[in-house]
């Protein structure tokens, strides 16, 4: 029996789930998957939180569900939500308001309420949510779990009931970042999704520059202090954290519901809502929002879209020179009674720091960040379009381990993936061996970090190379394959997107070049070399085993 039965709309038979778990194969084998019920799961009616909306069981899985199942995840059931994904509180459903996993008087957050609570309670290891205004981030924060909201379009929305088609994203919940990352890598990419650029960054620089809002309006007691503690963790990790004006972000957030952009909600399900006026299955708050969304004029929508572009340009200019933006995921967690007393006002307050994200086509990762005034507190790392790996990297550096719910059971976390999830989703990369001035901590490492290269770790060449100190400024070595006799030379591996590697090569000064280098395990990777003529004019330092050993001689 679930500790929060209202989190579920329907569940599979336990014996069937157990059979599938035992038979599963793939990177997600053994993990139980819950699916928000605005996403098709074969055999379950897709209600979107409204029983009369479903016309019968879905004939097939949504693409996102199918990809996770193919990787070994086992669907355990479909979860409750704010009706038609309209809300951030998890209370707008005829199936019942979903209560917080720890404090039943408080809301779960929405609209992906059931999905987040199922994961927090250990009744699922993964859960699919959707996010238009924060629905994949707010419930993650309130439930003390991880929520990844990818760049728009990199996960297929085929088989998903739209909320606002232009700004909808399919998201993933898990209790830890590694499990969420593996699942997102499985779910993203494929036919019909947005193509990744060739120069996608794979990590944030060691000394990343992170923006924070210069104002934190409406924060609940203790929540601003909890946010400052998160910012301080980034500073302690070597990041530069600076405040930026936040008015344009806050203004854009109001456009989603306070202007004509809400017309997208009517375009999605307005015909059904208008035709079923008086249906007791319709949540009155949701029905009112969607019905009114049919009234803005076309010219009003055009004006608001123009205003949105102006605000986006202003906001992105404020983030010039920064790698990411850190925000509180929510300003506070309301009680169910507070939402009932002011359903629209409280919902708007909850979305203070989330509504702008999809409107600006940004990606985000929400992670636990301790507690505040008795509630789970979370922060969100927001990054530019396609900079999902940067957001993931900084989320790993700022987040804290989730506090388990008493009595909750769960599968063991998956190990950290070898590469950030966008690589699994289709980003083309190369592994680059460096042996000199581009080693981490050396003078030219910034040339790789500025291109979003990700440090992998130490590596050594096969014993067929020689190392020469070249006459360059700054000093650097030249690596030359000499066959036998030769030596193994110590270096480091970086992972870099192919486009970034191309720009790096285009700026590589003589006498350096890039070619294939054999590692001591037999793998061939891209690596630094030098012209034989330059090597002959340098000093042989092969016997030292590597550049750092030579420098420390």
C-alpha cells in the first residue's frame, strides 16, 4: 500500500512488475519507472488528470517511455498531476491533491506531483514528468530529489498531451544525479528531436562564473539563507559567483500566464474544456484558466511574443561571460490550505524562479540543497540552450545528497556515466590526449576549458614514444612516435565535442599538430604531436616519463 495513494492514478499488478524486473536487460535493468499520466503508456488511459479526457487505453508508448523501456526500465504505473499539467502545486486534480512525501499538510509541488512523490517514497526509481513553467523542477525541490529539465526539443514529445506546445519539455526524476543522467541519456535524442550543435560544451570550467539574482522576492523564512549557503558551496569549489539584475527574468515569468502566451494552453486542450463545461471531472481552477486562454487576440499574442524576445535578449546579455545561472527552485513551500485559499496567487508565487526558463529556451537541473524552515530546499542550475552538460556539471558541484524519506526503499544508484548524458543523446565527441601545457593546472588548460572540454583523467601512451622539450613560449613538450625502442609518456585525457576540437586545431600554433596517439591499453585517440624537425631541435626528456615530472625535477 502506498504511503501516498493519491500519487497514483493506476498501477500495474505487482506480480507482473516483478516478472518484468527479473527479465529486464539494459543500462536501466532493475529500475522501476513511474510515468506522469499526460504521457502515453500502452494499456493505460491517458487522462492528463481528467478521467473524461481519455478515450481508452493508449495503443502504444510515448517515445520517451518506449526508449526507457527498451533500456530495461520497468513501468510500475501512471501518476497523478495537476490537471492538463496546469499548475505548480499538485492540488488541481479530481484524483485528489498529492501531499508532500514528508509533511502531509504541505503540497507536493506540480504539475508532476505524483511522479516526484513516487520517487521520493521509493515506490519508483525513475519517473517521467513534463515541464512548461517548472513542473519538472518545483516538485523535485519540494520532494528533495533530482529533476533534469533538458533543452527544449532534445527529448521527443510524441505521445505527450501538450500544455503549451512551444515550451513543453519531457523531464526525468530520480533520487540521485547519476541515475537521472543515465536515464536522460537514454530518453533524449533520436528521430524527430532537435539536432545538437557540433560544438556543444561538455563541462563547466574549473573556475566557472555563475550568476545569481540580485533580488530574491517573496522568499519564505530561512530560504534566502539556504540559497546563500548553496552559492557559498560553489565559491568554495573555485567558482566565481556574482549577482546580476533579475528584473527582466521576473518580468518574462509573468508573461506565461499574465498575458496572451497562455493562448497555447487553449490551443492544446481548449476545445475539450469548452465542450465539457460543467463536467465534474474538470478542476474549476484549471478549467477557468484554459477557458480564458481562448480569449486573447492574435495581435496581443504577437505583441507578447515580441516582448518576450526583447526580455530574452536583455536577460541573455546580462549572462554574457557567465557559464550558468543559479536560482532557488522555489521561494517557499505552501500548505494545501494556503493553496485552497488562493489557488492562483500561491501558484504564481511558487513559479517565481521557474517560469522564465522554457520561455527563454534554457536548460536546467534541479538538485536538493539541504533544508529550510523544516522543508526540503532545492536550487536549480540554469544554462544556455544545449549547454545541458554545463548545467549537469555545476549541479553536481552545488547539490547535496537527498535526505531519504523514512521507510522508503529504492534500488542502488547507478554509477556516474563515463560521459555527460548529451553524449549518449547524440553529441559527437573525441577523446584528446594532452602531455604538456594543456594538462590540468598548466598555462594552456584554459584553451580546452573555454571550449567546454571535460577532464577525464590521467592516461599514458603505449611504450613507443619520445618526449622533447621544445623551444617555445610558454614552454611545452613535443610528443613523437618513435616505435621501438620507445617509452610510455604520461598525460591526461580530455573529452571534447568535435566542433570544439576543430576550432582548437584551427588555432594550434606551429610546431604543434594533432594526430592519432596510441594509449598503453591499445586505444587510439587524438593527441598532440610535433613536427619531427622541431623535435630534433629540442631537448630529449623522455627518461623523466612525462612533462610534470620534468618540471618538478
